[in-house]
């Protein structure tokens, strides 16, 4: 009885903390969340320039574009951009063109971005069963909950709670399907807690990361309509990135993460893939996984001299390592990002990096 009372107090504390902080379920963007470069032939003759860069740089499949970005196709090169509204645009050959010419000026995720350095600290202590999925994400159906395996632990108790729902189960695995008698309701925020048999609990993590919600009816209809066009066999880079951005733009961060994890496990090695996965991990407070994968992405970006990806991923590494308490490593990553911004001639990027450094340290 006392233990159940403690859990109730934990839940009330979580709900109160979220209400006070004004935290809402993760919001979704209409259709895709960015404009996306899905074809370029030949790749080396399609170039891109952000508004703050001094020169054009080689483009790559899966490149996320803002309306202010400019594309340059030399000779007979061709390219296709999948716009936010799912319309395809082929930039004109032989001249510069702004992405807004073909995709309009509707704000993208880049324009309404989450400041990664303002996300709550999550140490991801290996000695705790912190939640891996679903984690600050929307979901499509009853979730298969997954958490960090704790060494030496034989069993875990899992709780899912929210308005009208209190479900408990025990397992000796590190995942379990929610099978409560009360079905989860669309648009309602629920929370998950995992307790190991040695007393370690996922409640040491910020409460926002343990929350999730089912897509609402209109969101589900929109997702079903768009997924028919974009979710294919995932055989090509284009298919993979379209699927990831559709999930992400629909608020299904967990599905976006699982898609990239599965592809990387199959040997998919792409600068853009690691860049995306690292960013999704950071947004979800999975700092250890973010650092691990961003380090792999940095190696690929350095080999390709992809300064844009290198700058962003080293920024992400600085944030992830800072959140894990690795201050010296974080400073080194920021210096690496500065070098990448200098290679781009990006004075605005350097200025924003200085602002980030002030927040981090």
C-alpha cells in the first residue's frame, strides 16, 4: 500500500511539474517538416548555398532545405526537391534559384527549430532503466515500451499511467507491449515508469522524456494519406529520408529513430543519416546514443569534407557531452565546429556558436 501511494505521489508530481512548466505533448508539423533534396544527377554538379555562406557547396541526397537556400545546377545537371507540401520541384538548370521559388515561403522545421541546448538535462545513467521508446513522442498504436538494460538486473516493473489509465506489469526482458484493459486515448498524454529489481528507477530522468501520446484522429488521417505516397520499401537513400521526415514531421520521433536505427544496423552509412539520428536522439534526451552516433557521422563528414554536416554534428556533440558532464570534450567539439564554419565562410554560424558556448559554459 505504501509503495502504491509513493507511485501515486510520483505521478502527481510529474503532472504538476509539467503543468507548471507549460510542457505540452510534442507538436507536429504539417506534411513533411522540411523541404528535402531527393534527387541530384550528377551529384557533384548540384550545389547549395545557405544565406549565411560565402560560397556554394556540393549538395547531397537527403539535404534539408530552407526557403532562403539557393541551388545551382551546372551544365545538364538535374535535381528534384520534395517540398513541405509534398509537391516536387525541379530547379532550373544553368542558374541560381531560391528554394522558395519552387516550394513557397511556408516556414519549415529549420525556421521553427527546437533549441537543442534548452532541452532538459538527461544523464542517461547506465545504472538506471531509463526509457528508450516511446520517449517524448507521439505514437500510432499501443506501444512496445523499451528501456536501457541495467547490468545485473533480473526483472523490471513497468507502469503506464495517465487519465483513466494505471497499468503495471513485470518482465525479465527490456521491452514489453502495453496491454492495459483501458485503451490509450488519442491526444491524451501518458507517462511510463520503469523500476529495476535493485531499486533503480527511470524517474531520475526529466519527466518530459517519459511522456507520449497517440496521434489524434485528424493527425492519423493525414499520416495515413501521406504515408501512402512516401513510405516505400526503404531501398534507397531517398526512401529512407522521406520516411524519417514524414515520421518526424508527424510528431512520431520514436518511429523516425527506429527507422534510422534499423537501416544503420543493416550497414547504411550516410553522413545525413547519422546527422539526422544524432539530432533526433538529442531532442529525445538520449545523449549517450547521440554522442555515439554523431562521432561516427563526424568521421564520414570529415572524409567527405561536408562542412555543413560537420559543423552541426560537432555542435550536437558539444551539447551531448555537456549534458553528460564531459565539459572538456564539449569544448573541443565546439572548436571543431568553429573550424567547419570558417571553411564555409559562415560568420552568422560563428556568431550563433559563440552564443551557444555562453549557454553551455
